[in-house]
C-alpha cells in the first residue's frame, strides 16, 4: 500500500493547486490575446478502482487516476468563432501546469482565429448561402462561484482494491453456481471519486465532486434448444455501499450486486424454458414496467429534446429530432402525447444524472419536455439557447475534461401518473407486460422505435400468465405517446451508464426513469 | 507528437527496469503517442451556424507495462500505465501500478511469444507508411480541412441549376433547408513495444484521414452521404462534402415503400453497418469463448452463401487501417474469416487464442478441436484502441479488425447487380443496426435513413424517402440469401468504430421491410 501511494502521487486534493493556477492564467490570457472574446477551462482529477471477473475467475483489477483539462476559446474580429484544445496529463505535469495550460490556450486560440477567418472567407464566397454563418454568442447566465461536495457513506478511496476484486469474484462465482446451464458470466464493478473545476473569463469558479459506483452483470445460459443472454447494471452517485448494500432511495431501488446478479442469472435460466415471442402485424395492448420505460424515456424523450441534435449538429452521427424541422416548423406548443403524459429532465433528482452545475457553469434546472401531452421545450447549452432565444438550462456535459461538452440528458423521465400499477394490469382483457429493457433500435429522428425486453408476459383477463423470451415492442413515437391510457404511481429511476454521442464518441452515465405505462404497439419477436 | 526515438528509448529503459525486478517473471512494455485532430462540421442555411463547429484535438502519450509477478499463491498478471511522462520515475510508477493491480487469472498462459513460423512479409515496409503532412499538421491547416468540406458542399449546391429551379431562384436556395454536417478526422499514431519474449523494440507509425459528411435539403426530406478515408492529406480535396451534396439532390422527391418482403441491394454503408454491429463481433475469439457468437460451434462449417468471402488484411500497403505490428508486438496479416461461405478463422489476440486452445469446452464452442486447428486462431488482431484516438498505451489489448474485405465469387458490377435484382430496393444508408435479441440469436433491426432508391427493370428509377422504412431480419438468413456481390468496394469507417470496412454492394433476397412513421406526413 505504501509503495502504491508513492506511485499514485496525484489525488483529487491536488486540484487545489491547479485551481489557483487556472484562475490566474485565465485572467491573463483573455487580456493578452487580440480579439479573444471568451475563454473557459475545465480541469478534472478522478481516482478510481475497478475489477472484473468471468465464470468465477479473477480477470483484472485497476486502481488509477485521471488528470485532464479542456479549453474553449471564442475569438475573432467580425465573426467570433470557437476553438478547442484538450489533453490528458500526468502527475509529473502538476508543477508545470501553467506552461502546459498556456500552450493549450495558444492552440485553442489559434484554432478559433483560423476558424473565424475561414468563416468570413466562406461567408463572402457564398453570399446567399453564407448568410446563416454568424458569430458565436453565448446566452447570458448568472455567474457563480461554488463548491459542491460528493455524497457517499463508504468513500471509494477507502476500499482496498483487493476488496473490490474479491467481491467481484464472489458475485461471479455465485452466478456460476446457479447451474451447468449458465455457460458464461462476467461481473464488473467500479467505484471512484472525481473532482471537476470549471472557470471562465466571466469569473465563474465551480468546484464539483462526485462519487460514483457501478456494478454490471452479464449472463449467458443455454439448454439443448435455446440460449439466452442478459445484461444489466446497478449504479448510483454514492460510494462502495452501492455494491454491498444496494440502494433504497425512494426513487432508486436496487439490490446489492450479489442478489441482483444471481437474480438476473435465475431470470436467464427461466427464459430458457420459455417460448420465443411471436411478432404481431397489428397493435396490441402493451404495459411496460419502470425499468423498460427508463430506456424508452431515454430514446424517445431524452435524445430528441437535446437542442444540439434539434439544430442539426448531430445530423451525421446521432441524428436529428422529429420535433423540430426548422425555426418556423416545429412541435413547440403542440400536442404530441396523451394528456396523461408529462416528461422532463431533472438534474436535481438523485442517481447517475444528478449535478448542480453543467460544464459551462450554468446552474442546472428541471426542463419540462412534455406537459400533459403538450411539447414544451429542449435541453440546451449557452450557445444553442442563444440561437432559440431561450434561457440556458444547464445541460452541457462532457465525459471528461479533455473532451468538448455536448447537450446531454441528466435524469430524463416520464413523470408518475395517477394509476395503481396493479390495476393497470388488472384492467386488461388481453395484452402483454414487458419487463426490463434490453436492446434498442431507434429511427434517426426518433420518430419510430423498437426496443426488446428482458421478459414478456401475456396478460389474459387481468392476470399475468405465460412468460416469453426474445420479444419487445415497436411503434411510431407519436402514435405510442398519444395512445397512452394509464400512467402508474410507481416512478423509479434506473442507471444508464453507457449513452454514446458525439464525435469522437463520448460515453456518458445518466439516469432515466418512469412509472408503469399502458399504451398500444406492435410486438417484435422471433 | 513524441518522436519514435523517444518512445523507443523509454520502452528499452522500462523493459530493463522491469526485468531487474526480482518478482517480475515476464514483462511487456508499450509506449505510444496518439493524436486525433478533428473538425466537426455544421452548416444550416435556415438556422444560425458556424460551419466548422468544433476544431479540436485529443492528444495523449505515455507508457504501459503488463507484467507477470511471481508470488506465494502463484503467478499474477497486472497492468499499469502512466500518462504524459516517459521518465524513469514514470516507469517506476507504471510498474508499481501493474504490481498493485495484479490478479491471479487462472486462464492466463503467458505474454505473447513470437510466432513459430516467421512471416515472410517484412513489417518494416509498413513502418514508414505515414504522411509527414498529417504528422506536422498546424492548427490553421486543421481548420482549413473542415472549411474545405463545407465549401465543396456549398459549391455543389450553388452550381445546381435544378436546385435553383426547384427553389424558384438561386437566391431562394437557402429556403430549401440546406444542411451539411459531419467531420474531418486526422489520426496520427506512433507506438513502440518490447517484451521479455520479444526484447528487440518494434515500432510502428501511421497516419490517416477520414471524413464522413451528411448533406440535406430538409424541406425536401432529401438526405445524402459522402465518405472519404485516405492515408495522405494531399489526397483529400473535400470530396466528401461534394458527394454528400450530390446525393442529397439525388434524393429529392423520395417515395414511401409499402411493407413487404423485397430483394434488395445493400450499399457500402449498410454492408459496413452489418459487419461492424453483427458479423465482426460474432467472428471474434472472445465471442466464441463467451458463447455469444451467432456462429458458435461452426468453424469449418458453412455459415453463409458460397458466394461470400470475408477476410481481414492488417498488412496491406496503402490501406487505411494497415498497421506494421499489433499492439502485442505480433505481425499483422491476412486472416481468412469466411471463405466461400465456410467459417474458416477468427479474429483474435494472444490471450484469447491461448484461452481457447486450453479451454476444456473449446471443441464444443468452436466445432473443431482447437489444438488441431490453431491456424484458425492466429492472434493477428490484438490492438489497444480507445475512442480518444485509436492506439493507446493505457488500455490492455482487445480484439479489433483492421481492413475488412468482403468479396464475391462472381465479378459483378453495380449494373449487373441491378439486373439480377430486376425489381427491388437499393438501400444506401441504415442506422442503429443492433442485435435486438442478443448477438447469438442473430436477429437485427435498423431503419433506412437515406441514399436509397427504387429498382425497376434492373435500373434505379426513383429515390426512397429517408426514415420511412425499418429493415428487420436475421443475420444468418441474410448471409445465406446473398445473390451477388460487386467487385468494387470503398473504405468506410463507421461512427465510433475503429475498423475500416472495404465494403462492396451486396444483393440479397427475402428482406423484410416495414413502412414506418406515417404520422410524419402530417407533422
């Protein structure tokens, strides 16, 4: 342990030194550079431990730190334009941070100036088509200085790596012991503490810390006639207690990793004996549980309400949004869902999507996307808010400091409704109950979706009956939302640890959720 | 960037330091310097925009050490790395982390050893296969690559008489909702690697450029794509922008297609998407070990139409994804995956090959005795890749393809393929192709988002409107229903992936298409 401490010469506390350097440098840089309109700097230090095991065998363990920074400069004479620079650093870089950051500023500034010149040239060259090329402005925000501490019972730094590895292996062994029909299992865990500094030439200085712990289980089971592979996660912005005790928050409930993983293994075995679901050509009544609806909210509420995607910035990658064709033709103020449906993003909720300030220092707030069926608004950044004349709502986040932030979900959810979830099922003569999300395939502008479920049960005369494997549902988004006729009271948040967006791809942890929902859709199956 | 000489010196020093440690049985050291320079593009005629939206970079260098430590409970394998520092102190820290992180993996056999039979190819031929213009790219030149694409796209739209006519006049072209998005990505990477088993430091250095562009005429629901992947900057003229603009104009007046079963031609992008999301993941040794592959237990068995051959070629000169050595210091080369429909070999790294060779269930998983068919498991694809810009010192080796070729037995041209189909659908771009019931089940679904057309009488007659069709099927069914494959391929690098797919066009019968999103007609 002593030798590792020497090896790990960087800790989250090292950011105190970086903080002083950053503030001084930012002040100096904007003053010195010609036509420099705005600068911001993010520095992050994270300490983490992780382990993985397969079939009860220890596979890998890692204790390490991450130290990185990212700079944004807006510069230019007539058409201010952005330039970015990001890098990962070493503990040996800490004493030389001023020089390194100064070099980073120079790159970002040079890129911004070259970009502004390219824009001016193109605007002149293409006259009519050049008219929409404009200078970049940021919508104003309340500039804050603040420090936010991480919340946890068992500090990730206090858990020995050997303990992280031991518990991971124990869970994997327990899943293996479920029987010979379990052909493979992989368990992984991670726990860490990260500290992020944001400072801007406007005077912002935000220092936020987060504790995050995740557990993952993947099981493959097989008999003579069928196979089944399931995976799922637990996770929360807390310490190692997430793995050992689970989470019993009123909005987030999951079991400890051992119980969670063995339960998933047992589901996998049960599904081997279940028939595959047959696809339907016609719509049927579908009831989806909160876990399934977490991914549904993610795909059909969260992504199409990210304003960068809405403004076509993701056209070549993650896609656009059916909610917005252009500034004159869009769904703002129109009915797109049943009056029972309200949906929103709220960084104030607990879980993986929780934060107080985003990565440009904007105080994060709840954004209502659908209010009783009426579409009301988007998640935004300062740049995109300025285009729509909206108030920034603090949704600009990066996976790590060296990467350029994107508009991201925080906790994007369907709101709870008035219906008893048991009655939602009991009132159905014939339908299907989809439990647990599995794999999505969504249309480019999110106007249609197909999401498979971990388990599908047939409902007859209000009773949950036959279990099916390899099924799910597909529908056009608006039709599905308009057909919702019951929203449960049983709201839950679910961790989504792997949302991919951006170029290069950034994988982000966030939260999604909802209650039990009843609507109509076609079944997908084998 | 850190010079190759500096990386080499650091690796030599680190191997020496590791070898001196009394508890180190075997060690492998890798140092890398990798930059991903990128311009994200976003032009919209109807929304205020910035053209080159994000000129940026992701840069890193450092050293990683994988070592086997002896101990009272048996050998332990550990990995540790240090970022941004190649000094003796950094090497000490990386080794200490490896020791601290070490685990007792009972399936581990050894670190990579040199191949028994030496490759006749000279890896040194590839080592200098890089472009100094990319290696020495300035910030200004980076930004210019982005503007070049935007300008080429706008030039193409501006020059079109028919577009001006459609809009009513040249001045009204912006009212059509002209959109150009995508990126230009420049990769430059250097690695040096040595180990106890291969103490001579090997190095590799490569550069390449990719550009993926989507252009739209939003008000016409017309979308077109353009792609470029080249090893040299001088070969890039911004043509991904002009191609996307041409394809967007070609998509004006798109039709809807009724739900049904069709004979289709899959264009290069859909072929690439199916490869990246379904076929290649099923062709990795790790997928066989973990019982996830759609081809489990079928080595040496027919798994596709006899018309189909797929192989990975990591060492081809002038190919975008070529590398001189793997990130385990082993030779790259050609790996036959499917030959005339028969599953012949798997993509593998050293660890997975050894694991399958010693797996008591190996015969069941592969369908052959691995000990008798080790040539199906040659570890030519052990790479340490990261979304932060390809080859990285700080991740252990996983399995990744390099340049993937898909070939047919008959030399079809695009025209002869159209004639085979006679009446059907050309699908040029799909989106979100995922295995909805898991990789092994092989069921997949995706939506058709652009570059697609109706085929009648062996000719393309009209565009299909994007985002109106969902394709659903099973990968085994699709691979067995191949009617023909063109002899022309183009390199495609899919979003968020590393491999380069040299993708042809493939005609397939009995493909299920469903009409979707009818409500959008009234939105």
